[in-house]
């Protein structure tokens, strides 16, 4: 039987059997000066983009495997440093491990990772496609802006569900060091989801979009 709690005690500000996380300001200018923010942003898409390189055959399979191994090892070492130097914050935030939030089904979590990765990868391909740049050269696009906005929107949508994985290496590094049963049981979501989402985005861009654009010449060539 669960522990009974006197409601009147809670209403009067008595001892609670849980601890609320500290409030986080909506806009924190100081965060822009912290390396941890930029480190997390970089880590969010590095490993996923590596899978895309393999999908579109821009690197060899051997090189890709070695890159993946190096990134996973780097993620483990990075989390180990955080655990060693900031053990209090590390424990308070669950080791930064990705887990499926309570109230959401496995299918919902998997779908969130697939869609989130698809949005990010599709945005990267579209913003950096040389054919698009040639065809629509009259419309300047600064690639980091749409890519950064995609990362921002994906985080807003998926943090409440999975904590936002979209990067298998990052998820693995946190799970290895935190070594929690919940993190391990949900780990497959943060590998299967990004791989499927990245593959769909790559195939959609390469097979559908670029194939349909073959009949169009660039505005520059038509001048």
C-alpha cells in the first residue's frame, strides 16, 4: 500500500514527498554565454547527420562506422566529465539521459523522434542543396538560420515527450554513464527513431525532390 499523505499538511506548506525542479526563466540572456548551451546544440545533430552522409553515399561505410564509434566514445567521455566535475547537477537532472516521459506511449515517443529527426534533416538538405541554390539564386538563404530554427522547433515539440534525442550518440553517452534501467529500456527509441527519420528525409530529398527538379534549369542558366 502506498504511503498516505495528509492533504491538509501539504496545503499548509508542510513536508512533501517530492521535489519541484527549480524555476527556469523564459528568457535567460546569461545562457548565451555558457559553453554548455552550444555544446548541447552541436551534439544534437552531429551523429544524426553522419548517418545521412552514409545514406546519400558521400562517405564510405568504413569511414562512417569509425566516425560513429568515435562520436559515441566522445559522448561517453563528455558525460563522464560532467558527472565528475558537476556531480550535484548531474544527479539532479537524471544524468541528462533521454527517457520516455510518463503518460506517453512507446509509439508516441518513437513517432516524436522520427518526425523530429525528419524535420531537422530535411531542413539541412533543403538549406544546403546546391541545386536549390542554383535554381533559386535570386532568393538568398543563410543556411544556419533555417537549420537553427528547425532545431529550436523540434526541441519545443519533443522535450516534453522524450527530452529530445535526435542524436543516437548523445543518448547513448548519457545512458552509459547514468546506467538507469528506465534509460536503457527506452534507449532503442533514440536509435530507431533518428535512423528512420533521417533515412526518410534523405530518400525524400534525393529521390522525390531532386528527381522532380531535374527538368528545371537554374534561373542563372536561363538568363
